[in-house]
């Protein structure tokens, strides 16, 4: 997924690390069925996206919408730091805006935005995710904010 090696700590169980990586791979591979391997059925995504239903099944339409809006999307993990049952991820989303997203018509613009997430994992499944993506930066990169000049 990345040219740079992923930096990890030794405190995270291997199956928990794989679950977290599979969550991101669902987006990069355009395969919402990978969420079955990565997420607990009652996974909590905090905060939910507008219109997103809760749980693992609620994320599947979001993966499909992401794929439609950004057909070349990649989520690149730069750092995964873990302890038993929890992990922090520093990553970035890259792609080209080729479909509507957040009500913004396709611009054809390339973008890169950072994401920072914290996960709880149990028995090889992610149970909770707290996330923050720079969607404001995305709006700027695709030209949806205007110049601010009058």
C-alpha cells in the first residue's frame, strides 16, 4: 500500500493489525465485503458520516460511494502504533475527484488528505473507530471553496 515502510509497535496482536489494515484495504480495493473480515458486526464508527447507518453494514454503502467518487482512491498507512486491544493510525487518502462527494460535482482534481484514527480491537475485529479526516483540506484541493476574493 505504501512505498514507505509502515511503522508499527510490538504491542498489537498480529490478527488485530491485519483487521485494521483490512479495513483500509476495503476502500483501496473497492471491496466492501472485506469489512466482514475486519469489523465487528456492531462496530461503532465515531462520528458517523451524514446519512451513514451504524455498524458494519452501515459502512458498506460508504465504501461503494467512495469508490464511485474516487475510483483511484488509496489509503496509505504511514504509522500504526498499538497496544493490546487498541491502535492509533496516521495515514492519508489519495485519489482523483471523479464523482459527486459532499454535494460537490466531479472536478477531476487530484487530492491528498491526512487521516488520524484510533481503533479498539478484540478477537481480530475492530470494535470502535474514532476518526478525523481533513475534508476541509479536500474542499480546498478540489476548488470547492473558491478564492475568497470579491
